[in-house]
């Protein structure tokens, strides 16, 4: 058969089962858009390429399948970079297809030419520059395989315009990529891990995004409950283990609870599953879990021993490791450790509002959690609102918490919420955001207005870059600079300008009734909550300090 | 013992060198010398990277092994530093 490059791309996307792509057309990817016009694939027209790529991330984070986004050459490609880097740091599968100037013009500083291959090299799992239409038959299935297999990540395919229009003859379509069963782990290493857990008096499970990537939440819960091991989550790992379980200790690290950081301090075995010992999680590494042996399971060999040497390491799929481990485990009651954990949780309860303000973020989040269905998907931007949500919101299901963990990208939450709603139209999606973050991708209100998805935006407006202001207060002697927004923006009116419903909560009233009314109506709505300007996120470990050196967390309890 | 040399077998196409050297430059890890040439009828390349002893070397070897176009990675200590001296080629020409 005979097809041009653009037709090959579209047909392979269809065969791969891709139903939705997000992007923006331009000169260098017009042939691709021309082919897409005749396809069953739903194209979502973003208003900024970064928005499109975060929509693809939203799809990927709730489905565990590669999200796909499209952009043109030059500024289209550069606008995508932040979202690609974000996917790399959080190990999110993405396939990004960019248009490029024709082959003969590459290197001539042609209009809208930029070295997409060079720019994306350090922020992708891998990248390709297609040189012939027939290469796409190999490159595209490879891009999906690379994005979704092993440790997932973003893959860029840069396609010059003449490779999109050029035709080629071929006999058969390549097989779509599908994930096969993970390779078995070394049985003697699994035996050793079983012994280590059996011998431990005070073990903790330190779990992260790797559990979500492996889809082994059930196996993890079985290990924790049968062996009475408390569960501590990284920012990426929230939702993996239900927050209402007595063994759940929640978030560790910079804004983790004192209970969590104290349990780690006392632990004699750290079972690290799909985590990378990030500096925001460990604090000062030398003082992290000083008494504990470390057993580290990860699919990426380069993570093992990178930050903290492991006493036992297993390189492999964490779900596979747990399935091999579970039959070998006995079920010690660990009464002493369990009662110690219970005591720590009583001594250091979760964060409380530090004022009576009716719209204190902690109150707002508790109210939202009470009103919304358990399977609501929560996305956040980056800042104080993100940390409050991570601390307070009782996540009960995996993949209901989407946040930019590694890169910490302000502007992530809103387009990611649109992506999540596209992938799961049956669910409610709540984007918790701040006034600083929201403005970084607010143009997607136009996209949301078109789609009419059930996305609610809870915008906590404190008129500041709050988490930066908090650092100036605590670590720069209250020398505030460039963290206060002088202009007062009416965010509810902004939403209405785009055709999205917008309301502002009354700062003097209990928000319960208003929130209940808004959440009961399907469809998009922006809820602006004027929160106290100077509320801080506590507890907090100063950057570079040990996790035991916490500021706050008891004084406000 | 001679300085460490990373011995790499890679797919030979444009971009491989960037992928390999990028891992070093973004860690501010200097490459003291690079020797590279085609093997297997030009389908693959062999690269020798002269580096200094560094505690980050094992991590870098792991990262190199993850690269899509890297077929084999090995650390060796049997290649003399003079092999990387560009002047020896120039002297022979003269």
C-alpha cells in the first residue's frame, strides 16, 4: 500500500488505540492535521502548546497509557518544553509529535525553525527525528513502547514537513505496541527481602509513583495490612493507599506531618518501593532514617543507590516483586510498633487551620472532601494550595491525585484537569489552584468552555505567590519582594469572559452551602475563594535541613 | 593504573554523540578525551571516553546503559592516556 508520512502517523495512532490528542496546528504540521481531519481521533484544540501537553499528561496520569500531543515547529516546540520536562521528572508516558521545517531547510535558520531534537534531548526518555516517511512505521510504535515500558517517560518524534507529505510503499502495518508481563525478579533477592521484613521490628513502607506506574496498589495494601507495616507516601504516591486506613501515615518530607517524619526517624527498616529519595522527601540525606536498613525496589537501575546506598536492592517491576514476595510472608502482629505509630499520630495530629477565617484553605479542602464523591480526581498547581491539598485531602483511590511533583510546574493543574476529564468523563474533576499558578495557563478556559466538561476550579486567592512569600517570611527576615500582586484580579469575572461560570465565595460566610450548590451542578465552574493572605503551610522543614528539624506543626495543633 | 575509560558500543547515527555527551555536560562532568569510530560496516560506533575517577561514575554508567542507542557499556582501566593525545595523529601526518 501507499501512504504519506502524515497518514502513516494518524493510522498508527488509531491502531495504537489513541482516542484523544491535544495540540495546535501551524505551518510545519499542517499535513498531519490534514490527515487527522479524516480520522476518528478526537482532536482537542488547546490555546497554548503547554496547555495541550498538560492535557495529554492528564490523560496519561489517569489511564496509565501514553498521552499524545501535537505542536508545530519553532515556538510550537519550545512552548511544549516545560510540559515535556515535567513528564520526564514524574515519569509520565507521553508521545509528542512536532512538525519541523522541510529536511533541506534544517540548519538554515528557516522561518519557525528550532532544534527540537537538541532542545528535547535532556528532557525526554528518548527522541527521534524522522528522515523518511517509511521510518515512521518503526519510530511510532517504538515511541509508544519507550513511553510506556520500564520507567515511563516522554518521547518526542520530530517530523519534517516533507517527511509528512512524502509517500512510501509498504506491505503491512506494524503491530501496535502492547505491554507484556513483567520479567520475574531474582528469587533469592525476594527471599532476602522476606527475611529482612520478618526480622524488622519497626519497618515502614516508603512508597511513590512507581507503584502507580506498576499498577500494584492492591498488592501493596496486602503487604502493609498482613504485616502491619505503616505506609508513608511521597508526593507522587498519594492515593496509592487509602488515607482512612490506620496504617496510613501520609506525606513525608518538607511539608509532611511530624508524625510521618518521626516514624521514619524511629524505623529500623525502610522498604522503598518505586521512589527516588527526592530531596524534598528526604530532607538532609545524612539524617534521613538514621537507624534504618534500606531495601530498595525500582525498575530503574540508575535510581538504586543514587542518593542512599541500599542494604538490599531489587531491580525490577515492583508489582512483580510484591507478587513474588507475598506468598513468602508471615503475618507478625507487631503490636508494639503499631501502638507506637498510633501514639505518634495522636501526639502529632494533621495540620489545623491557623486562624478562624471561614475560608482558611484547610477548612475549604475538608469541606470539598466531605461534599465530593470518593473517586473525584483532584489536580493541583504548585504552591501552598498544593501542599495543603497533599496534607489534608483524604485520597482513597489511585490516580485520583494529579500533581506536578518533580518539576513543580505552576500552570500544570488546570490543563491536566481538562485532560483527566477527557479521559474519565464519568468523574468529577476538581482543580485546586492558586492565583499565581492559575494565570500561567488560564487561556485554557476557552478550551474548557468549548468542551463543557465537569471540571471545577477551586482558586485559592491570597494575592500572593504564597509559598515564596512564606519562604521570604521564614528564611529571608520578612524582606518581602516581588511576591505580592498589586493588581486585584476578578477571577470569577475572568472565567465568565471565557464563557465559563464563575463565582466568588463570601469571605465572611461558611462556604459549605455555596460549595454544595456549585458541586451539585454538572459542568465547568470557577470558584474563587478569597483566602487569608498570610496563612502559611505548616509543618515545614527548611530547605537543606533534616526532617526532624520541623518548623510549626505542634504550635498550631 | 591508567585513568578510567568508558568503552561504549552505540548505534551509529546523528544524535548519538549528543545523547552520550549530554549526560556528562548536564552534570558538569568533564570528558577528558573522546575517541570514536565506526565499526560493523558503519552500522555501529565504538566510543572510548576518558574520564577522571569520580564517585558519580557508577551512576553515569547506569544512565549510559539506559540510553536507547547504547548497546554495551563497560568501564576499563587498560587504555593509556596517550591514546587520546590528538598531537600523535598530527605528528604522524607531518
